[in-house]
């Protein structure tokens, strides 16, 4: 009889994943009627961030658990875990970019200032968290609230686990896939032309690569996700959408 890890294991892991509160479903669109257009425009991104972060929570939970429906062998379960982990990694990048959209609207950024102070129109298509941070770093002395937002976003961006998760995401998007099973032979082939541009020498790297620990990566992404929730909550507190409530 196969040993089955008790549900308590999953419950403890799920409890370790932070979640945004249901209050993020409030868009505060009514603030536009009070003349607070930037608050109303920014508020439209709150539900987007909420749902993306909840998907991230679910993906991490599914990556960690061993209780997948209709999966009965170790290798199939490992592939399914990897699928959910990959999805969680990309979702975390999406969370950051959607928070960047919220801040672009709130700060009414029309152009992003990039490297060498080159300017680019700030739109839905051009907005990413990295571009926002670059822009804030160039303009952070504008207002006090701008400074406070920059400090929070900068701390999140430079958190060690967040940087590690970006590395995992970049590997998925631009390099080789993460490797969690078996022994992976290296298939690196290097070609080199001679001085006359004719013959080529070929070198094949035959080193093997040991599998990575999937649970280590799950916890890295989990911790980075938690850092995002803390960051988003801090930003929400700084903006304070509720300050215009009639009760206040």
C-alpha cells in the first residue's frame, strides 16, 4: 500500500501562503464622481490584482500537494506539480505588472523614463513593473507620496526571493525549462569558424545536469508571492482609497 501524505501537510502549506483580502474587489469607481479621477482609474485594477493573486495561491497549493485527481504514479504527479509551479511563477510576474498599471493610473504617468533618460509613452501595452521602477527611480523626488511608493516597490523588487523567482521565470521564458526529474544530458554544441571563414570546429559539452529540487522552488515562489501581498497591502495603505468615504 502506497504511503499517502496526510491532508494536514497541505493545510499547513496553504496557511503559509498570504492572500489579498476580499476588499480588493472594491474598485472605488464612484470616486470619479467626486473629482478623484486618478483614484478611480487606479481602483479599476484592484479586482484584476485580486483574481490573479488568488490564481497564484491556488497554483502554488496544487504544486505542493500530492493529492491530484486521477494521478497515480510519481512521474505523472511530478509533471503536474511542475505545470502548476510554472504557472504560479508567471502569475507572480503578472501580479507585479498589474500593480504597475494601478500605480501608473494613480500617479498619472503619461511617459516612462527609461535607461539613458529615453522616454516612451506609458500605455497598457508598455507598462511593466520594471519600467515603472526605472521611471520612479528617475522621478522619485517629485512628491512625498511618490517617494513612499518608490521605497515600497524598490524593496519588493530587490527582495532575494523575488529576484530568485524572476530568475526562474526568465529561465522558463528565454532559456531551458526547469528540470525536476531524472538525469539531463547536456546538449550544448559550440561551432567556431577558422580564420578563413571556412571550416568549423565543433565542441560538444557532454556534462550531465542533476535535477533541481521542486519543493525548494515552490517555497521560493511562495515566499516571493507573500512579499507581493505585503507590498500590495502597503501600497494600498499609502494610497488610502477610503479617505474620501463620507464616514471619514
